[in-house]
């Protein structure tokens, strides 16, 4: 069966364990907004962002170490153009269980240490100095 041109542009489907991963991750890691809260932005909804771009993004749809929970506002205005080390800092602070910097480097066909832990920790420190506290509290 031929696929329509529109259908071809749809993002790939998430694996079943994405739904499990969402449990307890119902808030935006950047602004802390969650469904049901008032919003000055409309429409506002929660989304999953992949922290790698371009040809790697299709694979990232299936890899929990690439997932970031965000509202559509922060997705478009911040995460979409955020340096990778900072995105990894958000991942480390909010989803340590699935944080895997080396795997992200390898997925991008770079060396396992292309982005170092120190680079991520510098971003963690910058976030904390700016007053950022992850939902579960400080590390
Ligand atoms: Zn947000």
C-alpha cells in the first residue's frame, strides 16, 4: 500500500515502554508546568523531546536516555535549540535512572567522551546557581 506524502512526515511511533516512562514524569522539567495548571499560553500541552537532532532523532524516539519531558512552550523556545550538555544536565537532574551521557555520545557517532561528565556538571551547576531545583529536590 502506498503511503500518502503527509503520512511520511509523521514522527515514528513510540515504543510501549514510553507510556511506563511517563508515569511520574507529568511535569515540564524546565518550567514545572503540568496538565491542569493555569497557562497564559494556549494551547499548552506536555510533550517528549528527543535530545538529539537530525538523522539520530528517529532512533532517539525509542531510547529512554534521549527523552526529556517538557511543555510545548519550553520545547519550542528552549529545548529545541539548547546545547546538548545543558539538555543532559536537565536529564541528569530529573531522570538520573535513564541518564546515559556515553550512550548519547555514541548514538551521535562520536567518541564516548565527546561530551564529558564535567561539561554536564558545569551545566548542572549553572542551573542550580540560577535557582533551579528539580521536582524531586536537589541531588
Ligand atoms: Zn515548560
